[in-house]
C-alpha cells in the first residue's frame, strides 16, 4: 500500500496546485494501492471520489505543496473511514457487563476472550469467561488454560449442554459472584452458516449483551466487508476486534469494517501473547498505512518495558524532535527486550518498510548501532551535530567500536532522518502541519 501511495505523491512533484487534471494519475495509484491492500471495491470507489472532490476544491495554499496537500487529505479521509475517534468499550450501567464474541473459526475468538479479560483486569475490573464453544472439547480446555494464565475464572459445562443454556447458567453464576465483566466465547465455523447464526441469536437473546463484538482476522482481506455485513444483519454487532495485525496483513479489513457496517473497530490483536491487545486508533492506523511508522504505539509498547518516567521523557523528546543517541539507545534496547522484533519493527519510524525477510538483518544492524553509540562521549550522544560536523570524531567512534567510518556516518544520518520523520508524523497526527515529503 505504502509504495503505491508514494508513487502517487511523486507524480505531483513540481505542480503548483491540485487540479482536476493533475490528480487523475495520482488518484489512479491510490485506487490501485487500496485494491491491492484488499479494500473492497465499493469502499475504494467512495474513498477515491471523496478524496478527489476535496483535492480539487482546496486550491492554492501558500507554503504547502500539492503533494503534501494530497497526503493530508488522504490521511484525514483514512481516519474518517476508520471511524475517526477511538471507540471505547461500553459498560453496562449495572454489572455485569456482558461481552459476546462472534466470528469464524480460527480468527482468534478464544484467544481474545483471555486477552480481553487480561486487559480489563488491568483496569481493575473482575472478569469471568464462559466457554460457549461446545463442539470441540479442546476448545473448552483451551479457554480454561488461557483463563488460568491470566488469572480469571472460566465457567464451563460439558459438551452436551446447549450454548444458550451454558450462557444462562454462567451469567447467573457471574451475578452471584458480583463479577464486573462476563466474556462469552462461542463456536465458529469455517464459513458463515445458518446453524452458527441461529446459535448466536439464541445466546444473544438469553444474555442481552452490552457488546457483541465480531472478531475479524486482519488477513481476511476483501471478504471482510461481506463478513461484517452478514454478521451485522443477522445478529447485530456493536463493534469489531481485528486480530493478527502483527502478520503481514495488507490492512484492507481495517479500512472496510466501519464503512460497510457503521460499527467501529474497538480493539486490535497484535500477537499471540496475552498482552497483545490494544485499543484501535484510527489516526495511528492511517499514519501506519501512509508509511510513516507508528511512533505512539511504539512508545506505549516501550512503556511496558521501560520505567514510566523514561518513557514519558522519550515521548517528549520525540515531540520536540530533540531525539538524541541516548534515546536511540534506550529505544533499541527496549526493542531488544521486547523480543519480538517482527511485531515492533514496523512501528519504528525510518524502519517502517522492513519486511519480515529483512528482520534478521535489522536485528544485526541494531547490534552494530549499539556498539557505535556505546563508545560515543556523553556530549556526542546528546549533540549528534558534533559527530555530523567532525570527521575526526566519527573516525574515533569507528575505531573504538571496530566499525567503519561509513557505518558511523550512516548512523548519524539515520538519527537525523528519524528526527525529521518523527516531527512530520507528530504534525500529521495532531492535525496541524503537513508533512514534508522531501525524504
Ligand atoms: P478461534 O477459533 O476463533 O477461537 O481462534 P483461536 O483463539 O483458537 O486462535 C487461533 C490461532 O490464532 C491460535 O493459534 C492463536 O494463537 C492465533 N492468534 C490469535 N490472535 C492472534 C494475533 O493477534 N496474532 C497472532 N499472530 N496470532 C493470533
Ligand atoms: Mg475458539
């Protein structure tokens, strides 16, 4: 998606103002990029139409280049397409809040049950899981194990009790125990079928849930639109959870859900661990799609492994574009601590386009960077300009770290690039200034 969009911006280099004529080519690239990202055709059509209409209307803005104007319009339209604001989970006025999970087989419902309980527990809510997938004994065991892992009780019956009956009994048990949130796992099928829908309707009728969340695999692509539409019409959903966003999904599902159902994506799953669930931020997703990395998500992840004040400071540094080698080192170390490079690497500005195949390479590079930063003087770390201006200093760092002078120069250049990218990204995310596309 990113490279397609980049070629769209490039076509506007040298133009003075956006016109009906000069946006034809870039819009074609945008259209193709969206289709390649598995966004469904009707959604793409409406998107392209709306962006084109706005682009022609903006006219000449002093100091802002047309390609920058178009990026801004596409960014804002992407955010709008994905629902604009963060959609919070809704809680019932009187406990328990009941969250019913639905979705096809293998999308991650059972995993989400436990992740969600873990997530809500951290907010101080007591949770209980109900095992409503009775077709495979293994599914019940899986939920029990995950429940144990996150320290949340799991209500089960045998496989010969009807799901709606299990739901009813489980709910009354939860009420007795004054549980805040009840999360109900259900059975999925490989494809939408009547049996599954009828069962979900029965369960829904018994529970009267506060939230009915459709769990959607981010890899679903084009079909996500039809899937969401059907579930919404048949059982009525209140939102969606997008899972497996850590894989190399092309993002199409994220862009279609809200547009076709009117219901927002509320949460996203980014991995198999219990901590890998977070709110869905439309503006960050748009930034990610536009290839600018995902600084805020990164900072939040880093927060989990760094001390609170360090992370706050890092965030401030990023905002003020004073990001220096100390921050760089902190960041790379935090990344290393997080272990799963694949998941995080896409969030680091300047590394946004690393493919899984290049991940090992990137890990090796991080080690090399660390070695060079470690031999810098405290002053050099805080003022990268010193290294930028002095070949002697670069030579010393190269010798002390056993790297080449060229590698040191590259590292310095990369730091400055990151500063620029971060500054641009913050501008876009705050809806204020418009990114420079000079690099
Ligand atoms: P269900 O059939 O819908 O209940 O799906 P499961 O919860 O059993 O998940 C199916 C598989 O997907 C399991 O191997 C999970 O570990 C995996 N999975 C679930 N969520 C994620 C995610 O966000 N990222 C990744 N990489 N794997 C996930
Ligand atoms: Mg399951």
